[in-house]
C-alpha cells in the first residue's frame, strides 16, 4: 500500500500531470510504426482499436503487471459503452478494480461536452487516444479530490493512459451491487441523507459536480452508499455545472420518491449547496 499512498499524496500540478501522462515515448513510437504497417494491417488494427484490449492497452496492462502495482486480472465486472471494469489483484493479493476506457472516436466526441469549459483542461487534444487518456486521468483526479475530502468514493490507486486502478468495492469476488439493483435498501432516510450530504460536500469541499449521479452510479456496500463513475464530473466553475447539479439532485429525488420519501425542497437544497441566499 506504500506505493499507493505515495501516488495519492503526490502533489501534482494539473497540467504537468496531464501532459506527462498523455505523451509517452511508447505512444509516439507506436504511431510511427503503425503508419509504416498501415496498409497490410488496416482491418486488424481497426478491429483491435474498437475493443478495449487494443495493442497499446495490452502493452500497458502487461507493464502494470510486470513492474507496476498489478499482479493479475481476475475477471470482468462490467462491460459498458465507454469502459470495462475488471476485478484484479495487486501485488499484496488485495482486490482492486481496473477500469479500462475504450479508445473510441464516438465516445471521444461525447466527452468534449464535459471537458470544454473545465478550467483544469486548457489544451484539448485532437487525437482520439489522447483525449480518452485525458478523460481517464480526469476520473482519477476527480476521485482524488473527492477522496481527499473524505467522501465515500473508491480510493484512486493508479492511472496510466486509459487504465485506471482504484479500490475495489465488494466482498470477495462479489462486487457490490449498484443501488438500482438493490430490492430493499436499509434505513432509507439515512441513505437519502448520505446521498444529499455527498452532493453538498462534493460541491463545497471538492468543488465538483458529479454530473451523472443516479442509482446507477451508486454502489450499495455494507448498507452504505459508495459513489462511482465520476469521470464526467466538472469543476464548479464549469458553465454547465449548475445544470448538471440540478439534474443530479432531481435524479436522486426521483429515485427516493419511488421508495416513499417525499422531498419537495429541491430549490432550497440547490441554493444551500451552491451556498447562495434564496
Ligand atoms: N471500484 C469498484 N468496485 C467494484 N465495482 C465497480 C467499481 N467501479 C465500477 N464498478 C462496477 O462497474 C460498473 C461500471 O462502472 P462505471 O464506473 O459506472 O462505468 P460506466 O457506467 O461508464 O460503464 C459499475 O456499475 C459497477 O458495477
Ligand atoms: Mg456507470
């Protein structure tokens, strides 16, 4: 865990960090090599790039296993549109979750909405792979911000290109379910309070708005809510931050309404979060 702690505590200048994580020598070399073999290999390359395990990702994963924090990949937890999540083990035999973003052009287009306008990202790469790497590092940084202020998010462990390693939430090989799939969550009032406090602290202490908060992105573990999928979260200064905040609050109210909780003070709560007088 020592290496992991160092990773988290390391003070990083946002932009330096991004630049160095995106532009790797390997990548540059790969691009030149790829150009050379473009003709013969075109369809093969295309098929590979469309899956999560394109050549570069396999190469990086191997590096993470040979001389990085990972020991082995155990199996798939979730296959999504933008990313797959795997259960893996670190060198000490602890479970970790590995989220691998797909290097995909369509995904990168959708991502722009959340990147443009975020003051942390001044240079936006045109290259699809680099944009996805930026996105993955955004999730890592958002997790780090939230984790540092004590919020219930998986602890970020490591980021390399499109591969994010974080604390695994689950018991043994069974990952925690998303809230949506839990039939009768316990202490609903308390759970609702916890989610509302998360929204507020994320805004006020971590200066972030989740942007995709709902029962689909909350894990239910030991009767508590753990908040995940924070890649699209934007800085509070983002021009759309307040729209995203209203949407997040509304999603949560809708979900808890179905469980029998009545909450009619969306507006009041919204102003409380952004800390302005009504
Ligand atoms: N740290 C984690 N521990 C255990 N399971 C996780 C973890 N992070 C994600 N998952 C699982 O993977 C699924 C997809 O992860 P998520 O970050 O929501 O990506 P996306 O929705 O973009 O595919 C989640 O619904 C959850 O089941
Ligand atoms: Mg999700």
